């Protein structure tokens, strides 16, 4: 059975969709069967980042409501044959999602894929709670700024109370992915230091994604950064994060010209 991961945060604009696409592509490049699901009903951006917007015929709502079967709605990536997308609807409301319908879709996807990665909308409304509802683990995406970290702390509380695992008395495993980090700005006090973020959230650090124009360029090209920008620092950081998700031990660094500072700071293995 496949593992279900929710990529979530309390604040919008921190890089959830970019991270979902990047992690999914990295895992697929490593020969895993992967599906990424867009739960942001009404907005739908994951298909754009994946470069699949013109190939969408059916969507998550159609499958939940029985209008289409799951294989009809899955869009296979044109670059990696083991990577699939289940898009959200642009024309429906989040209330069209039902817990029973989502449970049925997730169960079917678990049987078909090694990894089911759910791209959650920001906040704590219905789409977000359903995205995390059936997750085995969570990747919490945060920028190193106080509003993003504070909102992520709220999401941790929801993961510990609103998921199926929580109802069974089990603890959902959480991973922190810090995005848009700039060591120079952190040193000048213009953003939170990594230690401060870890102290507030108290969850294991999955990876640190450096601020990079390559990420925006990749999104505009309709390709995950781990496909079209494989030599960039951000891509290497996402690939390392994906390897850690699989249980591999990978030394935690930012692969950039600032390595010396961060190697000193994180001269240890990732949690």
C-alpha cells in the first residue's frame, strides 16, 4: 500500500504547490510510482506548475461525485512515466468535496501508487482539513518569517486533532520544509534564523530550500524545478528532501555558495 503525504501550511504563498510538484517529480525520477493531488478546489494551480493544464478533462470533484472513474481523471506526466496528476476543479466549490468520496479516492490511489502527495490549500477550511484527513505523514511548508511560522504551528494542532490517525490515538509524523531561505538575510536579522523556526515548531527538519529565481522560472515554464532545473541549488535541496522522505539519511545542507555557513550550522544528519 502506498504512503499518503499532505503538503500543508497555514499561510498562502509559501510554496506548497511548488514543493508538491518538486517532491513528486524527485520521487518519480527515483523510480517510485507517484501521484500528486490538487485539493485547492476553485483555484487549481498544480496543473499549471506540472505543465498539464491543457490535458485536464476530468478532475477530483468528478471522481468524488462518481461522474468519472479515477483512471479517466489521472493525467500522466509527459516527461516521467511514473508521475501522475489528479487535478482540482476550477468551477466547483470546496463544499463539493465529501469525506466519504475523498476516502474512497485515497484508498484507490493507495493501491495503485507508492506515494500519494496531497497539495493542500492554505488555511484551515474544508479543503485543507480534507487534504490532511487521511494522511500518514505531513510536510509542513514554512517561510522563515513569524507569520508563516505561527500559522504553521496552528496546522500542527489540526494534524494532531483532525486526522484519522489522531482519532485512532496515533501521532502523525511531521516534517518541516523551510522555503525561500536566504542565509545572508537571516544573518542580518531580516528573517528568522533556522534555529528560531525549529524552536517554535519543534518538528524534524526535512529540508531547507534556498531563495532562487530558478523556482519561479520553472513554475512559469510548467515544469517542477526537479525536472527542468536539476543543477540548481533549489532542485538539489528538494531532491535531498525527497530522499529523506523515503527514510534515507542525507546530510542537511543548502547546496549553494553559502554552504560553508550552513555546514557549520548543520554539521549533523537530518532528523
